[in-house]
């Protein structure tokens, strides 16, 4: 407690987060010493809702196949990695609710409305009945959307789009197919490295990547090299103290510093690419120089493997830093494809911590600067003749689908559970009208006005069918 309190009193957000880590580790040590459940969900015993100060992404992974009906936390935002994982896994969640734990006691009835971001504590019978009815309607709507699984993502003027899935674990590949994914646009690999003392071996990684490729074949799969750092620490990073970890040693920067670990992953990916259509994508690229270092390391790994490596593996980079946007035309000449990572792009473009409750209101995909940055990238990709996709939360934002379509985006990658709704939206709009809307929106000065204009456009076009 003394260490935790000292860190929390320093007045720095980073050290406050580390104080939470100390508290979390201490709790787990006590549980082990006392012979109690080693994980939060182990103690549930039956269907429950978890209320906590904060949950790590690793905590969320432990909820898979557990009797957890939903969770709510005092800390976090809807774009934090924990919230993103909850969405991908279909777990109702609400984050960033101040003083929540003070208002709830063990045994209380709690409603977690993940759609509206609402927590209802000790609801009366009428409220429970209302939410049960809403849940039934939502389930019926989901069933209706899933019935469209095999329908094409085709606009009213017959333009076919590509809807891909973002996944975290190999088991999600089957779920992605169930929701109608045409492939995997983002396979996050960092969870192979968490909760362990040493990085996974090349052979271990190869087996896992091969499993996912085989599950999705002949559909393509884009594997992102590890995006470790910030809130996802790699083995050996536990003692790395950075004043601002979001701007520190993470993703490709960590890979180029720890080349042995990075090359092991690249070798495993090159081997897995012999099994099916695998592409490699590198996160947090800041410019051409950094990208060329990755390409050199990849070529080095290919030569070492010889015939074990696939002959041709497409290489792409994520566009999520402002510097990458500014040199997108140069980067486009070096890679086979782009993927726009809007979660971090918005964070860095707006100079905010997307996990900080105090500035969460500034985190909006409707900001004209964000939209213009995306348009710049799309134009650069088109000029170079390379594919471009979007794999951040923005790709599944119903209000922005027509805007992105009008700006030229044709490939969207999102949580599997978001695919049916995105497809339903696409099948109700046209490219021609979306182009006009996008050109208008790119000249609107504020995020509020942009959102209002798009909302009015869709309401006028879709009428009561649009409930966004």
C-alpha cells in the first residue's frame, strides 16, 4: 500500500497507472498465498457482472468462456484496449464511471447497457422488464442481420466493398466467418507475449499463425507485428519507466531495438505464409527510413529461412502517426498496402491520451483534421495503385461509413460483431451520393457540425430505418 500510495501521489498519469499495477499484482500475490481464486472470474461461481476500478486487457481475455455477463469500470474510455477487446468478444461493458464501486455492493442487481454506455444500479421491476424487452429486440435485430451473412457488401449502385475482421485470438477466426467476414484485416499478435516471462519462440508462433491461416483459407489474413509497449508490456519491459509510454518504446520501435525478438516473429510469419494468403503489417511506422529498416530485417529473415519461407509475402504498414500521413505518398512507394489505424491516429493527431477520462471528449472521428488526414492517405494510396483499408474503430462507425465510402475507402476491417450492421448500412447507400456528402463534409469546420450534417443526410435518406 505504501508503494501504491507513493506512486499515486506523484501527480503524474503514468505513475498513477503504475500504482494500479502494483495494487493488481499485490492482490494476485495474496490470492495465491491464501489459496484463493487466481483470477477475478474464477471467483464468480455463476453468471455475474464484474465491477472494478480498472481491468487490464489480460483480465478481459480471462472472461472468454467464463460466466461473466458484462463488466463496468471506473477507469477507461471506449477506445481503451480493454473496451475494444470487450466489443470484439461480445461482452457488454461500460468504462469510465466515476465512484462506481462506492455505489455498488456484492449481490446487487446491476444492468450494463453497453450500447448506450449506461449502468443501472438496483433497478426496479419495471426497469428490469423494460431492459429485458430491449434485449429481446436487440437479439432479434442481431439475428436478422446475421441472416445477411452470405449477402454481398454491395452498394445501391453496385459497388462491392470488402468487410474484414479484427481478431485477437486464433479461436476468433471461426467467429469472424460466422459474422460474414471476407478475411482478417487485423490479427493482433501482442497477446502471444503477455502474461509470460519470455517471448514466444519462433516455432510456437509459427504453429499459431498457421492455425489461423488454415482456418481462414482461402480468405486473406493480415497479421500485425507485435504492438507491445504502453499498456501492453513485453517480457523484460516491466522495469522500463517512461514518462509518457504512449510516445515511447512501443510497436516497431521496440522491434527494431530488440531485433532478435522481432526477427523470430518475422521468420514465423514467412513460414506461415507458405500455408495460405498471409500478409505482414507493421504498426507505428513514422517514415520511410524506419520502414526500410523493417524491410531489410525481413529480407534477412527470408534469406536465413531459404525454401522454408514463402517466396512473396505482401508487406504493408499502418498509418497511425501524423508523420506517416504527411509522407504517405513516399510510404506508398515502399509497401504493398496501407491500413489506417484510426484509434491511434486520432489520439496522436489530437494530442490526447485516448485512455484519459479528462480529455476523452476531444477524441472524435468527426474532427475535420482527422477526416482530412484520412483523405490524404486515401489519395496517396490511389495515386500509387496500392490497396488501403481501415482497421480502427472508425471503420465500424455507422455515421461515417458513407463519408469514408465517398472519400474512396473500399475495405473496412472491424470487430466481427460489427460486420452485419456495417453491411446493412452499405446495402442502403450509394457511392455517388456518398462522394457528394464527403466533399461537403471535408469543408465543414467543426466536429459537431460534421456529425450533425451526416446524421441529417442519413435520416433523410433512410428515414425511420436509421436509428444512429
